[in-house]
C-alpha cells in the first residue's frame, strides 16, 4: 500500500471547486434531475480528486443546513415574493458553502481531506483493502484507487487497473464506484471492475449491481458481464465459474481457456517487468489453455515450445516467441 498522495492546490482552485460543487447540489435538489445530469456530474467528479472531495464536503454542509432548517421550521416566516423564495435555497447553499470554506481556510490541504485514501499497487503486486464499514476491495496489479467513506457517503474512484469488490450492503448508504465516467452502484454483491482507457468491464460474481453509462443503465446479476464505453453498453451472460476464473489472480494464478497466444502474452505482461513478445503475427492466434502463475512467463513459453514447436529467445527484459 502506498501512503496517501496529497495534491497541493491553490485557494483559487479550491474556491472554484466549491462554487461548482454548490451549483451541482443546487441542480440535484431543485432541478428535474435526470440520467444526463448524473452522467455529467460523474464526469466532473472523476476529472479531479479535488472535485470529489469538495462535492462530498459541500453536500455534508448542505445536509446539516437542511437539518437545521427542519429544526427551525416553526419560526414565523417574513413575507417574501415567490421569486425571492425560489432564490433562497441557492443563497442558503452558498452561505453554508462559504461558511464552511471560511472555517477551513487556515487548515493545510491534507487536513481538509482526512478520510480520503489513495491506494496503488506496482506491477506484479495485489493488495486487500479493508474499509471501516466492513467492505473489502482487492486491488490487482498496476492499479490505482481513491477511497472515501464517511457517515453519509461511500464512494471510490478506480483510476487505473482492476479491483474486486466485496461490499457490505447498506441501503441507506449505497456503495458507488466511479471509473472512466461510468458509475457502478452496489446492490449487495461481489463484483469485478477492470478499467482500460475509456472502457470499463464489470463482472458480477454474487448478488447484483447497477451500472450507469451515460444515458444507458443496466442492473447486473450473478454471471453478467458488461462492457461500457462512451457510446455503448453491452451485457453478456457467462458461467459464474468463468467469472471466478477471472479473479484467479487473487491466489496468484491466471486461467486461460483456449485463449489466443497474443492475449495470453498481454495478460501476463500486466504482472511482469519481463515482457512476453509475440514476434510473428502468424502464431498470434494459436490458442493455449491451462492455469499458470501470474509470474509464469517461463511456464507459458515452455508450453508454446512444446505444443507448437515455437522458438523462444530470452533477451533479458523480453522473451520473444517466433516460428
């Protein structure tokens, strides 16, 4: 596990984020919120960790303001025009935001985000993260995840790589994963998320989860695998055992079932500094099956030599397979 990696920001950046967060919360409370709005909010949250932290804190300030308003609901109201009344929540929200910002102005940046943690795994390493609510996240090789959990929010961002989630379900406080502009909400489940550029793959092992991708959404059940990119969302049904094989890396293994050699090499290269190179396009589609250790470059090259009579050249940081 790495120590939390804090990002230094200027007061102008924090002020800008506070204003934007306030505008988002106003839209959620007083506009006709829809899926397009949610997608835009998710993209803004994923754009910068400062946005997520500021939004969560602003929302907490708003919730406290709402509770105070409820406690004082019996206070006689001074007459105001309908237009003035419609503007009140907006001004009240900004007042609470800037009052909160003023209280925090003298604090260092790291003190403003005490419950956010950044986790990163180097190549070839995976790590289990235990959250305060009893949930567990297992982070695979070469992956980065930001996690924040408090009394009101349970939100993580998978910035890169792959993670397996075993979530303690709380209906009042749903667990949300943001990845490449997509949003996955736990509905009591064990699920796997893999982020590769703008593509996100979600596979559900137990229970169910809701995947939202732009205007599209799907509730995934055990055995469902969804692939989401910016303009499409495709859901496939697979045997649960196949999904279980996809998380064999938890025990340091990789399971291949008649997998093209080029894909075997690509998967192995995620876990090893010593890379496997397929030099001949004619053999890239040769298929191989079996269970290999994540460090099993030598085991795979031995199988390729035995099964297909291929040539293997060890060049130090590269192992080249050819005819």
